[in-house]
C-alpha cells in the first residue's frame, strides 16, 4: 500500500512537472508574441481600438512573466545565482510599477508621469522576452551546422530581419524599397557605414533605433548575446555549445568560453557608456532641439564609433557645420574606434598588463606577492600594437603633409593635427569623415586605399585583411631577404599555419575586390574606375568611406556591394571553411619539390 502511494505521488509529480514545462513553453511563446506586437505597435500607426487590444495583450504577457518568475523560485531544483536573483527582483519591481501606473491607477498618472510612457511598457516586454528566451535550451549541434556555418547563418538572419524592420511604415518618413532597406541593414550589421539614403533625414527615431540595434548586434554577434544570456540565467551550458562557442569567440580553453563572452560584453558596454557621456559633454546644446535628441546622438555615435560602423545621424557625417571643428568630439570618436578596432583579446591583454605593471612596478616595494611574470603582453598583442601604432603615425604624417594646404587649410594649430590623425585613423574601418572626401589629393586617396585594405585587428569590430596579416606579410618579406627559412620576432617563431592563413586572406581579399570592381564597371560603366575601386575596397574592409557614388549606383551594383560587405565582415576564408568539406589528416608526406616563383 505504501509503495502504491509512493508510485502515485511520483506519477503525480511527473505529471505536474510536464504541465509546468508546457506552461513555461506557453509563456515563452506569449512573450515572443508580445515582442512581435511591440514591433507592430511601433512600426504602424494604430487606431484607439487596436491600441486597447495591444495593451490588453501586453498586460497578459507581463502578468504571465511575473507568474513564471515566481514559480521558478518556488519550484527551483538548483541554487539560484545572486546576480540572477537581483535581475529578477529589479525586473519584477519595474514590471509591477509599470503595470500599476498603466492599468490600475488613474492617480498615479499625475505622480509618476515619467513611468506613464509607452516606452516603459515596451521595455518591460523586452525584459520579459529576454528572461523567457534565456530559459530555453539553445543547442548548437555541430552535426547540423559547423561553427563557420552557424556564424554566417546568424549574420544572414539578422540582415534579413533588419531589412524587414526598416521597411515598416514608421521606420522611415517616406517609403523605402526592399533593396535600399537590405543595403542599409547589411551595412549596419556588417558595421560598414556605406549608405544609399541619409540616416538622419530619411529614417525616423524608430528607424534610427533599429539601425543602432543592428550595429550593436553586428559588432558583437547575435551568438554572443544569446549564448551569454542563456548561460547567465541557467548557470551552465552543454559541452557541445561550449565547443562551438570556443571556435566563434577564439577562446583557447573550453572553460574560458563564457568568461570570454562576459569580458567582451563588459568591455563593450563600459567603453560605449563612457564614450557616450564624453560625447554628450562635448556637444553644443544649441544644435539640438531637446535633451533627448542630444542623448540619442551621443549613444548612437558612441556605439557606431566603438563598433567601427561609421554611421552618423548628420547629413554630412562629422563634416557638418557645428561639428567639423569640434576637436574634443573628434578625439573621443578616434579613441572609441581605435579601441574597438584593436580587438577584444588585445584590450583584455592590455588591461592585464596594466594591472601587472601597476602592482609590480609602481607599488612593489619588495613585496613578493607579485613575482615577475614574463610575457604578460603576449606576442599577438605586441605585433598588433606595433603595427597599429606604425600605420597611424605614418598615415597621420603623410595626411598632414599632403593635405596641409588642401582639406586641412581651414584648420589651425592643434586642429590640423587632430583632423590629420582622424583622416589617417578612420580608413582603418571606422568610416567617419571630418573632411570633404571628394576634395582629397590623389596621393592621399592612394594611401587611404592601403589603410582601408589593411583594416583593423583580428577579433575586433573592424574589417580588412587585419593588421596581423599585414605584419606577417612584411615579416615574411624580411625573412626571405635575409635567407631565413622561418619567420622570427621577439625570440618567437611564427607558426606555419598562421603564415598560410595570412597569405590565403590576402589572396582572397584581392580576388573578391577585383571581381567586384569588374562587375560594377560593367553595370555602371559611366562611373570612374577610381570611384568604383574606392567603393569596393571600402565595402570589403567594412570602412564606409565613399567618394560620393554609393546612392547613384544601379540596382545590380548595389547587390554587388551588399555581397562584398557581407563577405568582408564574415571573411572569405570563413565562407570557404563553411562550404568546403573537411578531409581527415593522413599520416603520410609526399616528397618536397620547389616551385619556380621568380
């Protein structure tokens, strides 16, 4: 009898667990529906009747979200992290406050007017969706898609979703074609900055917010956000997910995958927040209609700069009256896109080195708690920093000399130097401009070609062949000239696989750019070769600079540029890895033969 009671209890418990799982799934679907309604609400003008129905749906979604959050704590099967508990308490408190103000209290409208705003309602809908989405089982099955394929598919999906969102009636002041929406979405997700319509005057605040979101997601990658949120709320992940994400994030150790993701997010949002505050303080408030516009401008340009996107809400980018002589603003933008272009592993390594330097060198005083550590600043960081500094210094000097009496003529004193520095740093995938690009001397344009092609550093938000690739190519030239059989620097030997990858990247980049130039020359034969080549180099390296022909390109040429921007962001090598079938390593070697090269 006792065994029968235990079995009945066990069956009832299993049944209840199944019901609970189905309920959680239903709440997730309802939160997803709430997100779609939120997009529909923003994207289309609503009648009062439809708005009431939408508000009722929002109410149901938020109530269900609160119920599931409470159920998770009453029926918890494992220890809840303090950070998750804090998030849930804050989100539940905000949700209840918004529900109270919007649905239960007429009096609260007068006392809590800042909460009586539809944006708060949408914000808590997003919070609910994030919480429910993070509880879902996200499995990256390598048997279905390998890491390279997953990376490429995620970018394609975000580009298509972004294009559809930009076509919503309330996203633009006038209708936009699918091709122009696709071009803008691709440019934002691939953090390029090439535009066919003016961002500030063509898109509404809602449309600009979509572009801002696409830039942020494109700069970091949707997999970074989805995976970390899932890990944050669940406290763990499957081995297969960690294996896939280690390939995507470039983590050397499997156990460091999520700590790497956390560092990426913390560094990104910290730099963007500081940059936004500094940009805000640099602005002339008389140039903005309201405080909200000034704040949005600061956030938009902070994100765009760090992600090396080059998008601006100004008609002529930073070459606009009231901004082109704002050297404080330009200095902040330079610092932001340089940090974004260095790459997350380099920034983390620099922070690690600074921590070691201050604790060991400055506050040491014979304390043996901080022993000497060799190679705190690793080889990758040293090569990146030296190459970046060299390109910036040489580029600034050449730009300063070439343009002294041309585009720099209107600037004086420190202004000439900052404008020259900006002009030399921005081609390395940032895409902002503070001078008239069409007025540049031919020799300066040629230098910009080279800087655009090299681009930013590996594992960064920028594009191009990357600084390390360029550095390996230069070191290889020097080694061959010296008669060496291997590349050596800082008492380290560069691995053969790195050399092969570097020259594969160089060859593929020139192949893609060359094909693009040839195709656009056919589709738009009236355009000059210089303008077409500049556009293609800019698109491949996700720079965003242009000599003024982007909006004038034919539909077929725009499709070519879209393809080049995408290939430049995900890299041609990644595409080849994704589509070419892997072969197993065999334990044999053929006899070596030297091929005549020159």
